């Protein structure tokens, strides 16, 4: 897997926003759902669950807002994903 670049990186806020609820997926916490892994939206700081989770809230957040890039919110991981260009950054 190679890392790529995309034009959306230049549109990210500087510095990236901080998560409002780092203890879990914001939407799952509200609904009583569960998650597998967490993703942090680098536009607004929303924390959502990954596509391996039942509700796929990070992807749903992208579809609702068009915010293009998330990063892993898992300890020890620093990769980012651009939904629009479908590349790991």
C-alpha cells in the first residue's frame, strides 16, 4: 500500500481540530451503538466509527458533510484517508 497525496490536504484547517469526545464514536455514544475502530474528521473533529463497525458513522459523516479526510483515531496509528480520492495519505 503506497501513500499518496490529494488536493484536499491543502484545505484542512491548521492545526487540525481536536476531537470533542475522544472516548468513542459520537453517534454510537448517543444511540447506544458499538464500534470497532474510530476515525477523526480532520475538517471538524467529529469522531466516528469505521466501516467495520455496524453503523459506519465516519463514512456517514462524510456523506452528510462532504468533509474529505479522516485519520485513524486508534493509538499508534497515524494514517489518513481521503474519501473523495479514495487514497491513503
